[in-house]
């Protein structure tokens, strides 16, 4: 089946239109984004969408270019697309061009007043994440890049982990955030916003809206980078947009919230959960990581505890945590009377203690930095 257009549209616009249409029909669109570099043409690059599949109930429909090739080039222009096999509800796709035109005619954000409020509204639409999830990681520096690399290496095969970078050189008040946003924001289901600048949270609503995400996780590993006042404003905006939110403090305290996208992420990356095994009842034989911290620290600690005496395993876990090193701040938080790095270490030590208790019945003592108050 061919879906003909009255004029040519870019692959990017067609993909976005298909996503919106599929969601309206109670389905979803699954695709993979790749970059193709051409031999003999330095600097040449085709950004393509491949394995494009529309899921409508029991139907799985492949989307191809007019010549039957299984991809659409991001900036390529197409007068039509091909659907294989033809959908049972042919009329469902007849309105695709209208959807694309509606998407393209959406006005850009209006003038800003320096706050994170947005004049152009957005409304998150429920979607099926059982066929995969796209996670957009927003990074500003080395802190975020380390988390991005760990998540990319350890995410499930049906996840697509995408990246955009924003500058650290941001003004305190953005009358117009457009110059500070990436030129292109990929479509995503979940935004992981890794702020490294107290002014960057102002960009979070624009990035969520541009990506079409239904949820955002914005960890607070340094309160100066995600101030409490900004968190309050963002929660208000995203609540109005029906966007699910989580602001874990620190990141490795993340747990399920009941929100679909956040729970899928938190099931793999978040508050550490480990199983300590001992063959002789005296030393650690193995530590299985059921859920690890988003930075990879849990796996590092688990991999270095084998052979340790059970009596000293908890304290050793704390030392290994600090050797990793932890990405949370060492600035004292007034409401916690402690630092977020120490909180992160205590989370891991308490989880390790739970595993050790199977073999060591008496209470295991270890230093808690909060006992040394100034």
C-alpha cells in the first residue's frame, strides 16, 4: 500500500507524523536511528530511520520509502511511503498528511519572561513501551557523560539511548531559550536531564516538549545544579502537561513511582539492590547486582567484594564506593545535615548489610558520617 502526499516531506517529519497518528489509533511506532557515513566523501553523513514498524493491536506494519527500501533518510524528501503488509484499516493512514501538516504548523515558543513557564502548552500522550523505549540523555559535561556511557552499555536491546548536549555557559535569565537549545532534539519517551549548571533547568520544559517525552528524571546530585525552587517550578509545569517526573536526591536513591517510563528505567538503574553469597559462611563468594546505580558504582563495588570477610564487607563496600568515585556532591545539605555523597554511600552500605545478615546474625556496625555533627 502506498500513502501518497500532495507534496514532499522530510523523513523526520514523516516519522513524527506516524508517531502521533499511531498514538491516536491506540498503537505505537518503533524505529531505530542510525548514521551512515559514505566512503570517499569525508564529512558526509546520512541520518536514517530504519526498522520502522507501526504497531496497531495485533498488526505490525513495516514502513518503507517509495522504492521499497527499509529506511527513511532524516533530511530526505519523499512524495509517498509504502506500508507492508497493507494495514487492515487502510483509512487509518489516509490522514497522515493532515497530521504531518498539523505537526509542522505548530507555532514555536513565544516570548519568555525569564521563568520556566511556557506560553506554548504541551500534553503528554499515553503510549505502549512494551515494544521498546527511547531514552534521551541531556548532558552538559563529564559528570553526565559518565552516566550516559554506563547506561548506553548496560541498557536492554529494545532501548534506544540518545544524547543531546547543552552548554554550561548559560545566562541566569533566558528571555529566549532557543539559542541555547540543540539544533535537533530526537523523539523520546523519557528524558534523563543531567544538569551541571544552576541555570540549565530552565531548558528542561523545552527539551521535553521538543522530544515528545511522557516522563523526565532530573537527579539532584548537587543542589546548586538543580535548586529546590527550580524543582518546584518544573513539577508544576510538568504536572499540567501530564508529564511524569522524578527528582531523586541523590540519583542512586531512584525508585519506582508508578509511572510507566520512570519505572522501566528505575527497574534497572537506581537504588542499589544486591544479593551477597557466601559458600563458607565467613567470606563473600559473590555479589549479584539485581539493580545498580546509574553511574556504575554498584557493579564496581560488587566486583571487588569477593573474598572479603563478611564481618568487614559493609565497611569495605563504603570504602570502595568512595574510590569509584561517587558523582554526588560533598557540599553539606542543611536539611540532611550531611552530604549527598555520604547519603549515597549509606544507601549502598545498608543494602550490603541486608545481604550479609543472612550469614552474620549480630548487628554490623559501621561509621555513619551524620553522627559527627558540626
